[in-house]
């Protein structure tokens, strides 16, 4: 599995971290010596303060500076010092500590080496049914995660398949060795588990209230923590998309989660339970069932019933990482439950790491719409793979880095995180750096304009989810409907309709239910509107759809022009240029397919006479 190592945003650290650096403090010392020598700046001293934990403080001036912190805090402080020097910005002032204690990457890697919704090559640690990896590459990844402030890595798919069950003895020695590769970087492993696993080991049931099931999980937890004493915990997807769960036995998700939580509690582990449950066999003729309501309906009544070491991991939107969704009402509804906010780095619905889509603006919106203090952890579905640059598109690394910055501080300004990544990665002349950062900042709006309009979801091609198919999911089983007709489009999700908006606190509910206050980019998520509905700017709905798609496509073409001016190093230049051409082709396809779809339904011509195909 050995490949060349690409250093993404750490090019000034030109040597691998040696195996002798087996603690965060040793890595911190090595990185400071190496990085400061390369940057031509004095290296600070290190001062251990166990009480600071993951926090750190940089004290003093150049030539007489000290990085103080707990064992892992020293490492974060060392990277903060090097980042500031490499990015030519002031050192952070005062004590620094992460906002969320658990800052996790969820990998969807399978034991055969494939990755579900993976767009960066094969798995970095699985192949042919076994755990196997390239040590220098894994240590480089540990360095990248630590430099961005991330501390937990769940290595296997939540849809646990066959040999990817990591709790059996055959896997444990290799799991322990992999954990040892990441430990010096302050990164702890987590593993996804199959709720029904006791059935495969002679127990005869997976009922969480069955004593034999409880004993089996306790024994498995004992064995796993004996092999990996600092394992962070277990991650579970249950009763969703044909995954087994407690509903099979008439039990609640609190009962299922608490059983597992009690098995891992003696070891200090957490049980992360994904709040992703809905009817994936819905009849499209059913206009009463509304998939976005599912998570709230399942979990809000259980608030306060979960054990203290259960973390309920909630997708940021009520659907499934769509181009535009409101914040999930479940995140407002469970004040007595430990919640984790889940986002997706893998660009399943946002361009497959072919199209450029910088996510920091989305995450900042989440921080502004939620009280981040009501969330206890944050997790992102991985965009990592075995490609030389780890993330497929070289610019997708900005999302991995940016997620770490968001997880450390949810109020980080998007432009700050993107500029730091660009400056660390490429050290471009000022005008080119501005062009790159501007392109990244605009990329979300550009992508949204040429894809699904104004909060409509699921207009992608079924199965692979790349490219337009306005009716691809319209008659399918997944509850993914927009109900477009010759006169109107969208679903009424107010209390007069499906009632979804009623799941929000009163002020938010009223904002979404009122057409005058509902944001334009969510109007078709919450309302069913005629094509001649007049928007606040005086345009009709159908004209807004046409305009957005023409503007979005033009925006992608402008991004290509900006990219051509950047003096990027190879192979990033060639890789970005090749993917940009694919993005332009995708944008044009979206523009023409969506505009034609709505033109055929509405019979309304574009007011500007632009080409729409019959």
C-alpha cells in the first residue's frame, strides 16, 4: 500500500515524523525543531502543565517564547505556533482550548478496501478483508489531523459489513497497532459496531434487555479495551436503511443505546448513537408521511432517557446532507441529552470532490443558528482516501482543515480558515491568494445556484448522486419528493401541511411558516408555490429558477478563469484543472436539465430569451 506522501497544508514540514516520537510531547518537540528551522524562526521552549489538558498558551516573544500545555495541548500549541509563523499572522493570545471535547472524523471504509461514498481512492487502512496500512502515510495523516485540532477517528463504516466487524480477536492485534500509530498525535480511535452482532455468536437474540446480550457486549468491550486502552468508544447506526436495531424487539433507542453505553462505561468509553432513522420504504403516493420529521419524532420524546456516556449524533439538517436544508429541529429539542452535530466532508451531494464546494460558510451558519453550547461534540463524515493528496481534489483538503478549525472554534470566520489553508498550502503571491480564497468563498453559492433550487432536495441522479435527475427520486422509496406539477412545486411543511415546521421553537417556526420571512433559499423546502409566485425582488419563482441556473453556470466558468491564473505546484495544478473541466460540464448539464424540466412543466419562457431546450 506504499504510495508517495503529499503533505497538503504542511509542506514546510519536509520530513516524516519518526517512530521514536511516540508521545504528543515528543512529536511537538520534533515538529517545532523541524518547522522553525525550515521557516527560519526561533523555536519556543515547551513547558508541560497537566492541568491544561488539550489546552495551550504561547507566552513570550520570539527568541524567548514558551508553549505551555497538557500532554496533547503541547502538540496543539506547537502546531499553532508553526501555523502562525508560516501564515505570517500574530500568535494566538491567552489560553486556548477546544470548544468541543470530542472532534471526530467518521470514516465509511469497508474491509475490502472500498469506501462507501468515497471520492479519494481506496481505504488508507483496509484491504482484502484485513487491516493493513502504510506507516508513514498514517503518521502523516495523524500529523494533519492534530494540526487541525481533531482528536477522534472512527475507522470503519457505520454500515458494518461482514469482516469489518472489528471486535473479534482476529482484528484486535492490528487494531492495537493502528491505534499506536495515531496515539502520538493525540488521535484516539473509535469503531463502528453492528447492533445485531450477538446473533452471529450463538446468543440467539440481540434484544438489548436480554441478559445474555448484555453479557456478550460487556465481554466484547473488555476484550477491545484490553487491546486498545484509550479507545474512544463505539459508534452505532441502528434501525435505519435496513440496519438492525432495538425496534426489532419492541425496544426504544434509549434502551438500545444505554445497554451498549453500560458495556463501555467501565472503560471510560462513549457510545455514539446516530439519530438517522426514517421510513426508507415509503410509497410515493403517501402525502402524509414527511421524511424530515422522522428524527424529531423518534428522538425528542426520549430526551433525558439516555445515559450520561451516550452521545446522540444528529445530522445538521433533517434530510441527508442536501445542498440546502434548514437546521434539524432535533438539535433544538433535546436539552437533557448529549448531542453531537454531524456534517459531511465527503461531497456526496455537493460535487463528489470533483466540483469545488468549500464548507466553512455552511458551518458558520450552523453556529449562528444554533447555540453551539447545546451540542457536546462534532463529527464529520470523512473525505479521506488513498489518493496521493488524501482528498481527491487538492482543494477538498481545505474542508478537512476547515472542519478542524470549526471543531476547535465554531465561530471561526470562514475567510480566516480558508486563507490560512491557502497560505500554508501554496504560499502564492497576494493577488493569486486572494483569487483562490475568493473562489473558495463563492463556491458554495455557485454550486447551489446551478443545482437544486431554493431548498428543493433530491434532484440528483439516483445511486451515485452526481449530476441532475429532477424526477430520479420522485417515485422511489426514500421519501425524497418535490411534487412538481404544471402549476406549482414544493411541499407545504407548515402546520397547515405536513406539520414539519411545528417541530421548531416558536420563533423559528413562525419565521419559516411566514412567506415574507422564510429565507428565499428555503422557500421551496417549506412551501408549495406556484410558478407565478412573486419573490421579494419582483421576479417570479420560475424566473428566479432560470436566473439562478444561468448565473450558477456562469459562476463555474468564472471559477475556471480564476483557477487558470494560479501558479499552483504540480500535480495540484493539473489535478485541479482537470476537475474544473468536469465541474463546468456538470454545471452546464444541471443548468440545461433543470431549466428544461421546469420550462416543460410551466410553459413559461425565460424573460431574457436565453437558450432553454425543448
